[in-house]
C-alpha cells in the first residue's frame, strides 16, 4: 500500500528512501503538464494565461527530467522490488500507465507552449521524441498489464477500482497528442501515416476502455473502495471521457488538410460524440465530488492519490475547449473556463500537499 498512497508514518529516523519511488509519482508530472495544456487550449484569452501555461509546462518538464533518472536508478538498484511490483502486485502494476501519459503530456506542452521559449524547431523535435517514446510505452503497458492480469495477477473483477483504467487510457492520450505534430511533417505519406496511426490508437484506447469501464463500475458497486485514501481515484473515470472527447476533435482538425474528404464527417462525429460523452463526464464529476467530500468529512488524509484530482479534470478542460472551438457555443466556453478554475485549484492542493509531505519527511521516507 505504501507505493499506492505514497505515505508512510514519520519516525525519528525517517530518511529519503529511493525504494519508495514508484511509477505513481509520474501522476504529479501528468497533473502539472495538463494545467499548462489546458491553459493553451482554453477558448478565452486572459492576460497572463499563456505565461501561466508556460510556467506549468516548465514545471512539468523539470519534474519529468528529475523523475526519469531517479526512476532509472530505482529500477537498477531495486530490481527485485521493481519486478515484484510489476509482476506480482496488481495494485502497483496499473500505475505503469502513468509514465507514458506524463511523457505525452509534457511533449504536447513543449510544442504548444514551449515553442515560444525554446523555439519551434527544438520544440517539434522534443515533442516528436517524447510522443514516439511515450506511444511505444503506452502500447506496451496497454497490452502488458492486462496480459499480467489475465495470466499472473490474483485479481477479481468484483474488486475492480478506477486505477485499472490507467494502463489502457494511455493510447487515448497518444491519439489526442499526436495530431499536433501532423502539420510539422512533410505533406503526403508522412502526414497520412501519423493521422491514421492516431486514429488506430484512438480505437485501441476506446475499445479497451469500453471493455474495462463496466468492470470497474461493477467492482465499485459490489465491493466499494478498499480504502478511504482511494476515494480520489474516482476522478480517474473522467480521464478516458475527457481524453476521448479531446482526441476526436484533434483528429478532426488534423484530417482537414490531410484527408479533406473525411474532414466534414470527422467534425460532425467529434461534435456529437463530444457533447454526449462530456455530458456523462459532468454527471460523474458530481458523483466523484460528492464521494470525496464525504471522505474528507470521514478524515481522509493527504496521499499521492490526490493527484487523481488533476489530470482527469484537465482532459475535460481540453475536451470542453475543443467543443467550444468547433461549435462556437458559449456554454462550452463557460464550462471549459469553470473546469480550468477547478483544475488549477486541484493542482494547488495536490502540489501543496506533496511539497509539505516531502519537506516533512512523510513522502519517500522510511
């Protein structure tokens, strides 16, 4: 449970322990990067908004640069523990979906926000590298973790919880972030390959989510959540809903110059799909918020699971922003702005709790 919550009791001899640095820590990178990406996607332009987005992108990029080598050291120094976490502990294995999502999110921010800081050429190159690595990682996790659940992990569908969605949502993130690179590729085969590849990634992620989401909801109704500190994970259900909405709109934009014959159909589908799915997301947001308020009244402490408040809400920001851009409906503009305020507040709470936990020795300590 320590790797899941990121919290251990503080003792007088507590010290920094790299062995506790699990893949769940990439959730902090995801949650930070999505704030910047959400700021860039908003259909309103306020003074300082893009500067704020650039700051959040920079924080996410720095966090990724720090976390990746730290995780490499962890994997080399604690190979037996890392192997056991992946192969024998399904509660930690699902968090291997976080690293590729973090890479993909930072990569998109590098292109949409970092280009003003480092230049367009370096931004495109870095995004292409992060998207390529992140996509391969996402596909490996989306196939590998379910394979382990089928062949090795001792799991029951009646005990499923929203963290099970993390491995299979990663291809959806790749499908939503890849289209931004299409205009920077040579016209013709290169652009078509990326566009159709992102469509395939969308199919992989969406079908996996459609298969798994009913299992997760059944597990929640049947067994509830196994621990109070898992209550923030309810927000993870928003992730595939908001991300798939974002993806269909990004694909529709990319289809316009690459496959103009498909563009009208893609745009109509994106609008219809987005309205329906985002409506479901807003209903679930009410349910998840009510459950978390109840958990807070019951004394739920801060853990790393609180980062679940950030990225899923951020995907709804980008999804609502895309709907506002394509439909021109002011209601979606207001929804995107309101969700962004919620996202910024959630990030402040999660980041503040993490900083306080690290400073006080309660995180990554033994």
